[in-house]
C-alpha cells in the first residue's frame, strides 16, 4: 500500500482534500485507519461478491468453512476477475489457471506448476482483515493489517432491543462527503424537507417550521460533532430538542425517525423521548460513488415498528406534477426526503472544485469541515483521530450522544 510521504504530511490539509479517498491521498490514508462497512452478511451467498472500496477493486467471499475473506479483485497471475472464481478447497480458486487463495491471500495451489514447486508459497495476494458485527461486514484497509485497531462495538449492532433491522444497501453516484456533511446543515431540514415528513409533523410547536426554525448549536464531541436543535418547551423551564450526531469517519445517527417518518403519537414521544437508533454508515466506493448501510434498533413499545415504518415511507411519494416536457433527471423529488437529498447533494459537485459562498447559517458545516481536517492531520501524523477506539476501549459499547424529546433547560 502506498505510504504518505513525509513531504506530504508536512503540507497542510485543506477542505479540498476531504472528498478524495484514493490510496496515497490525505483523506484516503486517514479513512483507511478505521474499520469500514463493505457488505451485508445476508447478501453474501456461496459466490464471490465484487466490491469497490476507497477506490480499490476487491472481492468479498466466505469460504466453505464460514471464514470471511476480502482480496484484490484481480488474480495476481494474469489479472482475471476473482468475482467469477470458485469457492472450494479452503479458499477461492481463479477459473483461468486454477490458482487457489485462502482468506489471508496466501496461494495454496497452482495446478499447472510442477508438483514439487515452491512458487505457490511465495505468492501472497492482497488481502484485508474482515469482521462481521450485527449483520454488517467491516474491513480494515489501513497500515496495521497484522494488528489492526479494535472494531468498535457499535450500539445498534451489539446492544439491541426486541426489534432491529439492517436496511438494504443504497448506492449513490456522487461524492460521499456531500451526503455526510449534509447532516451538519440543519437549516436545510426546514427548507428542503418542508414538503415531506419534516414539514408534515406537528410535534414541538411545529419544530421544523419553515418560517420559525429552531435554534441550532454545534457541539464538538470525541467522536465528531453533535447538532443540537431546540425550541421552547411545553412548560416553563423546558425545551424541545432534536439532536443528530456525525461520527468519524462517516457515520450519521438520526434520532427523530418516530416523530418524522413513523408519525407516532407525539404526546407519548415527547414524554418518553425517541426509542429508535437510526445509524447510517457511509462507505465511499471512490470519489464519485458511495454505499449507504443503515442499522435500525428500536426499543420502544410499538409492535411491528419497522413494518409500519416501511409502509409509511412507501407513501412518501413526490407531490410534484411533472409536465411531459420536463426531462430533468431528478424530477419529481419534492415530498420524499431521500429523493430531496439525492437531488440536492447529487448536483452539488465536488467540495474543493465547486464555488461556495458560506453564510452565518453554514457555521455547522464550517465547524464540521475543520473537525474532519484536524482528524485527517492527526491520522497522518500517526495519532489516533476522533472516532477510533484503542484497545482499552475495545469492550465498551460505542454510542452516540443523541436525544429527541423534551428536556429541562440547564442554565450555565
């Protein structure tokens, strides 16, 4: 794996470096210091699965003994894709000349070579450590592959209520950071999403009102940043609060699913607070594409919560009338939160290449970009950036500090 040169680490990282995740780039080398999601366990069958992660073409598979492997996509012999390989004999066998590799990338057999050849022992294909946690498959692609840092014990994956789900993976054809930093921009929720779930809810004195927006605060955390939105509460000394968390390198937690999408009883929710964890893990394929893996964990009293949520989301159809002559790519989009995000983020262009004029309402975006830049620089210096856990924290459950509901106002 290419190393970042001393000359490059002495050069200041800028926001223009954030979106680019290829090998040898500042953001790419930083990103590789974390465990990243590369697949969903239930989607991995008895055939190899090609996957592109951080610009690298790889193949994910499970050998016949159940061991996970993540190798370079192309056979090191003559370059044939191992996506079409056979899983057998303790590994994955290239269909071209039968070279067999185990999950560590070690070549085990070369059928066309002399029987006493020692050459197979000398061939070690590119491989990365992989672990399964709560239905998601994580890979470590960093410099310490022989002794990687601990995979955090993510709350919604290891400490579950009676109802949980892993949503189908979503794919997008734009840069990963456009999606990620979107959650550091809460003003867009009241404006862009006023035609969808956020504009239709009634709790918290029309909490996401287009004309009377909540107050926004941005709090730096050890994992990244928390967005805190507040409005005066139902009683003196209280406030409505809705928080979102952005954890490095690319995790978003949204806590208001019950209020916005599930449309549950607001009075009960205000009293009890949110009982649903909604975590989104963003994995860049490259600089122009990403995958979104979503884990939901519900601990509330509502039965069949996710079935009801799915049915309600399916009703969130765009409300726009589209004329026959309207050939715009993302039409219609208003009225569906995910389509609204897809249109705005997918047409922005790349951070560092697009022109921007940031204002006071963008202070969350500005602050979050600085947090990410600082984390990249920390990683390039060999330090432990935000969001990573060390071996002392390996057995602790990794949680994000997010609350939605009513709370007492704490005076400083």
